[in-house]
């Protein structure tokens, strides 16, 4: 990813809307202002978050 590039995506289900914004950076994941470890406290949930971001 280029240094100043930003990727924006939206997902919808029924009346819910999820938005994600990805930029080049330190790799820190924040969800609603909280670290993802705090938001998802168990290892299986944390792995589910990280799995799509890991490259082969």
C-alpha cells in the first residue's frame, strides 16, 4: 500500500452499516476508540479479526 493511500469499505446487513478505513501505519487496530484486544477479549475472537489481514 502506498504511504498516503487510504482504503475505505462499507458492509451492510439489514439496517446495520459497518465502515472500515485502512491506512499504512504501525499495524495498530482500533475499534470504536478501543484496542482490538480490549474489544475482543478472547484469543479465538482476536484470531478471527486478524485472519483476513494476514498474508500467505
